């Protein structure tokens, strides 16, 4: 009988925190920027420069720790992790090994199989490294230190996950918690959330873990799922053919859908960790923790319950709206302005989602303001524009956040509510299409649809369909 294998997965998730400045200096953390413009002697590792800890980094780390049910380390300190790499200017990284800021937490995930708790071993604070840019043309590598010193938290899970589905559910859960906290935007494509996957396989029923590998370079949920499947199969093939799995770091190539070895895995002693001499320990008292706890926002579960009670919109709408903090914010603000929760929800669920999918964007990238969405709903409610025009205006608003009232005015898109003017157009349409008129009189109801279309065309779409219908029936 063929052997059955079980996959054992643990994750190391790096999250770039949303502070304005870096962890140990005053340089900007903004994404983009010309290479090496957000730098100073501290984050480029110049001799004699000294780090100063950014208080906001500690507060974000504690907030994430509290939201993931961790114990906060009251006395925590930084350590030096020594390794030599061109994007690491000091030749060490300031991190936390011995006393990480958060420990022993966990979150509950839900998959097809039901609910399950995934343990969090620890969360620690550290600085990001710079970025190597490989220039194929010149055949050389260049270093950009803009990212060097950007604050990170690393969330290390227990090896509690057993499938790609569980991994994605865990990442989604973390991403939502952190976005709701405002601690990071968690954009995988910009690298502000990155996951390294530690994976091993063992025979079903075995107690001991197999040899694990660590996979890097995963910048989308789809890539993570594919990498897990690929690595699981690779390890099973090795074991089936009597070979051993080697503990190593592997790089996933999503275009080729395979991974290849980068380096054999170092252990903690290889990094010669020792306490960071340039930073004092961080003492976190109960009062500080309580203040951070009191400032925690309304998380998704509470928000879902409140939406049901306060707005009475369907569960399906609530699911989608609360799945992005930014979307939920737009919904609440626009509803507060126009008092039409279901109409706001419809615009977000239908047109917004369609355009996001078309343009391959995330809800976090939406730029239109709740004020403008509320104005658009007002225009349709007052029948100043019809639904077709509203959709056209919304597309422009989606791109450029234009003021719909001004835009409708400037482009002359207002619905013609003048019955006299409309009657004249309808009469002309009837005169121009005798065949359709005859069809209608012979009991072909569909013919009126054609005449409505011709009238709307003549009015350049700026007529009230209801009024057009009524006038046609009357005149026919």
C-alpha cells in the first residue's frame, strides 16, 4: 500500500510597519523614491553613528501582540545578528533573539474543514536590509539603501499548519488584524508583507517532524499556495526514492513553478548573536500596555455584528465590505453622508469590485472619496442622472476621484426632465419607425423596447427611461 504523507508548515511573516520614519533614525520609510535618497549615516551603517529607537515601532509591535493573544515581554532588548551581505551595511542586523517583544500567542482560522488555532511562537522587532538590484545589462549588482532600517516585525508561527489552504487562511487573518490596527498596509506586491515558508513532510501517524526546508521570494498568496504544493511533492519524491531531504533555504521561482537551493540553512550559532550594546533595554509597564489596549480599533468580527444590526445589509455584503479595512471605511463614511447603506454597498460590491478585478487592483488602492460616492448616489436619487450615466461618471471617479456634481454639470450629462422637449423627440421617433409602431399595434410588446432605445439614443442617454416609456405608450 502506498505511504500517506502529512505536510507540516510553519511561517515566518515579515511585516513592514507603517511608521513615517525608520526604526533607528529619522529617514523616511516611503515606498519608491530614487535609490539611496531616504538614507543617512545611521541606516547606511557609517562608523560612529548610533541608533535611537522609534517609540511608535514598539507601540505597533505591542498592538499586534495584543491582537494575536500574545504575552508582552515587559523587559525586552535588542540583539545583533551578524552576517555579511552587500545589502546589510553594518554587517549585522539589529533584531531580537533572546527576549522578543511578544510570545506564546495564536489566532483562530477557519477553512472548509472547520475552525483551528494556529499558535504564534513569538513576534520580534528588527530592521529591514537594503535591496540589491541586479543589472543584467552591465552584469553587476547595485545597492539601494532606501529600505535599510525600515521597521519590521517578524511573526513566527508554530508548525501548526497542514495545507496551503490553512496557510492562506492564517495569512489573511494576520493581514486583516494588522490592516485594521493601521500598523501596516500589508501589500504583498510592495513587499510590506512577506512570508517565508518552513515545510517538511512525514508519514501519517509519525511523531517526529521530517527535515524542513525554508522557501523565500513569495510575493503573492497564489505563489505561496503553488510553492507549498511544489515543495511538498519534491520532498515526497525524494523520500519515495530513498533519498534524504536536506535542510536548506530555497528560492521559489513562480514563473517556472519550481524552487532551487540558495544556501544550506544556518543555525542561530552561525549568526554569533549578542546583546546590542548601543541600545538600552525597553521597559514596558502595565500602564503603557493598557493604553495601547484601550486604543485598539473595532476588529472585523465586531464590525460584522454591528453592520448587521446598524445597517441591516445582507451577510454577503458584510463579508466583502469588512474584508478590507479601507473598503469598510469608505462604506461607513459614505453611508454617514447619504444615509443609504444598501445603495452605498451596491456601488462598492458591484461596480467597484468589477473595476478592481479589471484593473488588477486591491481595495487598499482605491482613491475615490466617500464624499464623492455619496454625491453620486444623491444625483441618481434626485433623478438628475440615470443609471447608465451614473456608471460612466463612476468610472471617471474611480480613476481620478472627480466631483460627480461638477463633472455632470461640465459635461452636460443631466437627465432631461422637460416633458415638452422629450415629447417632441418621442413623436419624431414614432414617425421615423412606422414598422415598429405597426408591430406594437399587432401585439408585439418587444417593439416598444426598440423605440425606447431609439429615443435614448436621440437624447444621448440623458432621458429618464420611466418617462420615455410612459410617453411612448401614451402616444402609441
